[in-house]
C-alpha cells in the first residue's frame, strides 16, 4: 500500500465540534456524566448562588418582607483557551493505520481516512489531558485550574487534611469526610446526586479493605468472598455513590452533589478549530501538522456544600 496522501480538502475543520466533542467529552469524568456540563460558553458563564435568611416565620395578618432576605453571590466560569500544535511524520502512524485497514487491529472501529485516524489519536491524548486538568490542573501552560485548586481557593469549602491512605485506614478517613458533611453541610446528605469523588489509590484501598483487610471487616470480607468480592461494579460508602476521579492525585477525596460541580466548554464556539495540514504540498516533506483549538474550565457552586480531603 503506498504512503497515504492527505489532500488539502481531506480535513479542514468542518466537523470541528464533533471531533472536539469526542476529545473533551470522552474524558472519563465527563463521559460518565459525573459532574454538570455547561456547553457552548462563548466567553464566560456567571452562576448566581442564592442564600435565604429567616425565610419562614410565625404567621400573622401582615405582610412583612423585612424579616426575610435573599443574598446573591456570583460564581464565574471562564473556560481557558487551549490548543494542540503537533507535527508528525506520516510514516510514524502509517503502519498502524495500514494494519487497521487490513483488519489486523485490536480496535473495532477506526476512521477510514488517514487524516481522521491522526485526529482520533490526538483526540485521545486531549481527553487524557482534560481529565487530569479537571481534577488536579493548575492554570498555566496547557492546563486550567481544576476542582482541587478551585476548592482550595474557596474559603467556604470544608477542608480536611489528608493522610496517606491504606486499606487499614481508608474506611475511617472516608468516614471523616462524611462526618464533616454531617457537622457542616447536613443538607447535602441524602441528595440523590451526592457523590464521593476519590483518587485511584483511595478506591483501590477501599476495595482491598472490603476484601477483609481492615479491622472493621471480617477476615473473609464482603459476602465472605475475600479479595474475589469485587468484579468492577459500582462502589458506595454509607449509601453515597463513589466515583473514581482518575485525574485526582493520590490521597484525595471530594464530597459534593454532582449538580454543584461544573465543567464549561465552548464546543460550538467559533474559536474551535481542528485541522490536518499535509506539508508535502508546501515543502515536499512527509510531515503532517495537526491543529486543535478549544476551551475548557471548571467551577464549583456552593462551597459549603463541599468537603475536600487533600
């Protein structure tokens, strides 16, 4: 099979929204719908956070609004502008693409055009970077402030200093997170979308603990199955769903309703762009340039409805 040629018309951004949607929304947190997604943010989104005071009072014959009040504060989600500027030699991906077309690939579905194949490979890396930024990102080169940074900067968030999580202490530490909610934000307990977001090592320690490796669990573990009890299903703690936030660093937890955590992007914004540029027509080289431009960012709603373990 000859080396594939990418013509000038093979791809130049016409379906940018689709490819960027795949790249961003295939990040595991977004793909699972584990937080609230706000698409099509042109520049920034302002979210009003309201707090009522003295809303209910004893009944009488008069109308008196002076005793009740509503305090509005504003949270602003401003997605950061990000881009991919990549130059690769067609030969570097030619073998993989050729194998896929001949049916020798482990992947069931791959784009038939080489240009689309290149974009799919780059989009997968964009998704990984987005997942990391959502949870642990810090504003700067190639990233944006993730939930860890945003929550640390919010004085209303209930903070707990983390310990190194093991199977011996993970249940107690998860309990400390819930106890903080009981003391400081009892209204969130019992909400259907309340979620305990944990880093990978916390989830694994919890799985091991439930297999019988914790002082509070019998030696045979859950259902007397020992380490065989877990088969990849849904985890929960005291009735609260657990979500494994793969972008979190080790020993991190965050308890919040998912409706209180926001991810914003401008998928249909006219600044979005995806291009594959074949340089052979320009300089005679075998190089291909890939350009992506998109926006992404996160914000929290009510800080007091969050417990951060970090």
